[in-house]
C-alpha cells in the first residue's frame, strides 16, 4: 500500500522537480500542491471548528448548570454534539492525512537519493543515524511548529477560543511531534514537514476568508458564557499556590459523602456563613423541643457555630461544604424540605435539585423590609414557600406574581423570629442607664454610604456636646474598603473612647441595645434597632440602594422608603447641618417616639413574639405533608406539633 501511495506522490513530486530543477524547491512546490488538493478537507474542518465554537456558550452553561457533576456534563455534552452534528475526532483528520503522506514520502525520498543525483545526498540523511549538519532539520521542524502554533492561536476559530492550558497542550504536542519526526526521518521528509507547518498558516487564513467565522459565531454570547464559567471557577478560589493542598478538602469530602450517605433526609437548612444561623435559630430550637425531627444543616463556613451546637444536640447533623462543592450538592439534593435565606435560587450558581423534583424550597428573610427594591426582580421566583415577616411582603410578592404571570407561592404569614430574639435581649438590659446619650452610626456598605459621604460632618456636629458616638461599620465595608476605614479612624484619632468609639467587633449587639439613637442610610439595621428598642432612627438620604431598577412598576412604595419617616426622620445630604438639632429633638421626645414606633411595629410584623413557634410548626407540617405524599398518606413517626394557633398561609 505504501508503494502505491509513493507512486501517487511521485506523480506530483517529479513534475515539480522537472519544473524547478531543484529537489528542495520541488518539495516546497509539492507541499503547496498537496495543500491545494486537500483544501476541501481544510474547509470541512473549518466548518467543524466553527460548529464547535458555536456550541461553546451552551457547553459553558452546561458546566455552570451541572457544576462538579462530570458524569452529567459528559452526557449532556454528547447529546449536544449529536443534536448539532459535531464530530470531535474530525480535528484529527488533517494530522492523520499528514502522517500518511509522510509515510508515503519515505519511498519517494529513497528513490530520489538512490539515483545519486548531484545535491541529493543531504535529502537522505537521518539525524539520529548520520548526525552532523542533518541535526539542523529537527530544530527547523520544531521552530516551524512554534511559528504555526503562534499563528493558529490567533487565526484558527477553534484554537483561538481554547483555554491557555488547551493551547499549550496542543502546541506542545505539535512541537514535540515535529522535533521527534525531524530526528528520526530523512532530511527531505523533515523539510516537507517544515513546509507543511508554515503553509498551514496560509491555508487557515484562506479558510477564514472563504468561511468567515464572525458570520456564524456570536462572540458576545460566547464571552458572556465564559465570564459565567470563570466566575464560578473563581468562586471561593483558594488563596494558595496551585501545588498546595486544600487543608479543608479532606473534611469537605468526608462531609459530602456523609450527607449523601444519609437516607430519608426530611429537613435541610442551607447557610452561607455562621452569622446566618440566627435566622433559623428559633425554628430549629422549636423543632428540637416539639418533635423528634433530625436537623441537617449544610454550611459554607468551616467555623460555623452549628458545629459547636451539634456537639450538645445529637439531632443536629452539620456538614461543611465549600461554596463550589455546594453547587453540586444542591443540584443533587435529596431532601423533602430545604430552608435557606439565599436570594436568587436557580438564577445563578445554586440550583434546585434535578434529582428530586418534589423537594419543597422554603425561603426565610434576613430582613423585614420590602421584597422589590434591593433584591433582584426575580430573587424569589424559584421558591415554593416564603416565610413572610409582615403584610407588606405578602402584598408585594402577590403583586409581583400577578404582574409577571408567575405561579403563586405559599406565602406564610409568619413573623420575624430574629426580632423576637432581639426584643428579649433588649428587655434583659433595658433597665441600664447610659451616663450620656449614645448615638450609633451604623451605615450600609454600598458606594456612597454615610462613611464615604458625610461621616466627618455628622461626627463633628455632635462631638463635645455631651454625647457618646459609636461608629459601627458594616462588616463588608471593613473587608472591601479597609483603607477608607483606617483613614476615617486616623482623622479622628486621639479622642477619648468614652466620647468617640470606632467599633470593630461585630459579634455582639451590645452597642445596638445601649444606643439611644441610630444613624444609618439604607441599612435594614434600622428595623432591628427601632423595633427592638422602640427608639428612633435618623436616616441620611445617601444614594439609594437599588437591586431592581424596575421596582416602581409594581406600584407599591417599598417600606425601605416609607418607614424612614415613621420610625425616625430622614435628612438629605445637604441637610446634615440639621443633624445635631434632630438628635436633641428626638432625645427630648423619647416617650412619644416609643409609643409611635410600638404602633408601627404592631402593624408591620406578623405574630410578634411567636415567630419561632410559627416557623417551627410550618416546617414540621410541611415535612409531614411531604412524607404523607410520598408514603401514601402515612404521616411518619414524627411527633405531632404542639397545639397552638397556626401561622396562616396567604
């Protein structure tokens, strides 16, 4: 067969020599003619490469959707390949043809050198056998592969979109193959390989003219999908060298295996960090006291307080799962009910389970304010039930469902257990008297907040007037803008901490409870402070914190705005010179503010003092209903809920 191939190649090579009279030029001309003959194959491969690039956005989003689940990603990828008629192995066809031609050239070169024509001696030299000057050929072959790789990374529609690792692998193999071939084949064959590598650049450029990639590829969509995937890969990325092991990897792997090794998980809580336990605390404690329910608690925080609590209660089962691994865990979730404070379920990285379609997802708010200003418009769309703090949240979600044609969710008129806890904590210390009135400055962390816009003016206007001022930044502010925080402290350094104190310990609410007036911008701390202490808040109208630019279309004023002049006073930035007078006025009218805020609170929050009970009962009844549904009406072995008034479902 090789002899037949050599005969065919000689029919091209001999005329090239007859035309040029030089075997080196003849090989170059031979290479060009072969490339022209194989041009249809090159165009075929060009189309296949374009199809692959067209598929990349879908492939990237598959990797996002099924992140960490290699088996499912592989299955979905194969389905996509079949649907679009893409053949991954086609990219190897040109290389296979080149190797075949190279084998055929063995006999062609031998025939040329065997004739002993002048100038043909070098054509037949093999570096590994003959050495000497012939070693220049593997070097040239390797250099030609480097040049080809550099060019293909920029003009080949598929190769230019590959990752750096893929490009390095492709180019590395090409360079290695070229160099090795140059060592073990005759110089004439190696010269053909050099010519082939270099003329491939021209062939690719011509293919790009004939079949223009930009005509078929949506590069904007490709870039958007790549950013989604890169963002996911960077999520909670390790701050260590690539060769260093993740010190929490073994623990995470063991907890992941233990989670899925546990069957019949009826109730799972998901927490992003330790501080989120406070939103679940009341419900969990009620369930532990009034049922024999097992509590499965997944957290992204390896130091979550839940691990210490689990040591005291054997019915709490905590699992440390990092942010990336949590994506896979949530996709494979196999529980009856999942409770979370996570907004935007399904919209970003964390998805509903595709293993259990009947899992009930329940959302707990981590604030008491409105649902349509700071959260994204579709932040709650993929939950089945929402535990609402007050009537405003029910009205807003129902209005959004009507406006956008969404399937109604179960809206539980629940309450806000964290507020109940805060009221109890405050009442335990309410009898204490401050030596001087305390002003707490507690802003949000977004750009333009109080600390960035008017902190100096506020502090300066009341400093030295008989008050104690506490500046308590949002923890996120100190993390993101550490230099700004340090600069603010430096500007006011030297003042007595009894008069001006910059707080950096966020583990306690002591400063909140001990303060007489809160100063904030758009932080939801205003509800926690005023509703627990019945003391007023001064709001500074910094740029509004907006997550949903279409909030006005709902036709309902967010409580983030309406509450500002119900539980306190709002001041525009240009009115901060009135701040000291407003503080004095509020302190003089403490009793009236107390009664006013108490009345607002009574209308604002459901089931005041009973949030934990209502939440616990709702979750238990939901779990029992799920069990009955799965077991054909059998209610399971859990204890019945304690008899008390139930939270209504809107």
